């Protein structure tokens, strides 16, 4: 495993929250070490256009923005390490973390691991992950060009991906359990324009019941069975490729490897009070 590396401040995560924490900590002469995790740059590296970043109204992409943040952090001598942390001990001082490539200790820890894709939890989903079921349209959409695809959800993520896929797929079916959308107004307006033009087909008050296809999960085009709510009567069966687009906060290690309630300080929005335990969870505004 090699020599254990010690730092005053360790930051987990290389998305906007992690890089922002690194810039502030470096300018305060805390000599931060940032561990990227498996997805260097976070979810923004799979985003095409970023429209709500102040000062960049045109032609800003997620990967470009993350490159800038990386350069900004390294300018102030943040040490950036590509590694994935598997376990952590927050009960003893200094904190100890074990990664794929090494062991680390630190006096203070900032957890900025962001969010990851949230699936529906259907048993039939697992067999088709990477074989028709995907959580990243930017990553996998090209493989299903000129085919039918379905997107599940009604928030910003689902609507954005439906809009993106409408430029690639022959048909995009947006399946949502309600008749109203939680997405931002500007995205809903674009969605309705696509619906009016026939690029996207809406299926409201519907839920996905099952994903079927080749029993071994080898068939790249799967079959979605959706049902009408609340009666749950059978409604639609079609060959599609499925994207489940939603996110949930990422827990960076196994639940057994740490104790959230005793080790992590909870910071209220706007509070400047210094909690007693120097382990923090960092969040960033939603960048789209």
C-alpha cells in the first residue's frame, strides 16, 4: 500500500463543491489534498451545455467548466490525487482513510462527493444496465441513434436528457407519474415545443413496471411495460431503450465503515458557527 500520506485538510470529490472548497482552503494556506474519486470532475463531465453559470452565457460545456475549476485549484497549489476511497475511520484522530492506491490521514475532512444516478429499483433493471438501461444520455445516447428511447422522470435531469436525446433518437417517450413537471420553467417550455413538433411523446400518470428482453441481458434493446396510474391497467408495450434520469446524494463509503451521526458535523444553511467535529459534508448549487 505504501507510505501513509498526511494532510491538514483532505477533500473528497472533484465536482464544483470539492474544487470550490479546495480554492478557499488553499488560499487560507491549509495545503489541501483533493481526492477525485472514480468520476473525476463529477457529473458535469457528462453535461453538454451549462446555461446557469454566471459570466458564461454562451458555449460553456460541463467538461470545459470542470477543466477551469481544476486549473483554478492547482494554481493555488492544491494537491490533486486520482484515487477512490473505500473506507474511513472518523472515530479516532487523525482521521484515517483507505483508498485503492493508498492510505491517508488528515486533521479535517470535507466530503464533497455529490450525487449519483438513482434507478427505479426494479429487479429487471439490473440485467439490462449497460445493455439498454442507462443513466447517462450524453455517454450512451449515440449508441441508440435513430431508435426509440424512453426517459423516466419529470425533473430537470429527465427533461434535459429527453431534450438531448430528441436530437439523436427517432422517438423519445417521456414517462412521468404525474401530469405536472418539477423541471424549471425554461426547460418545460423547450419540452413542450418538442412535443408540439412531434419530437417527444409524453406519457403522464404512467409508471414503469418492468424491463424485459433477452433473459441473459444480452439484448441491447429492451422492452418497457408501463401502466396507467392509479388504476394500474396495462397500457403500453414497446421496444425501447430506457434511461432512468434522477440523482441521489452519494455516500462515499460503505455504511459500516463510518458513523454519520457521531462523526459528521451538520451545518445549517447560512450558519457561521463552528461545529465541534472537523468533518463536513459540502454541497454546491445545481449547475445545469
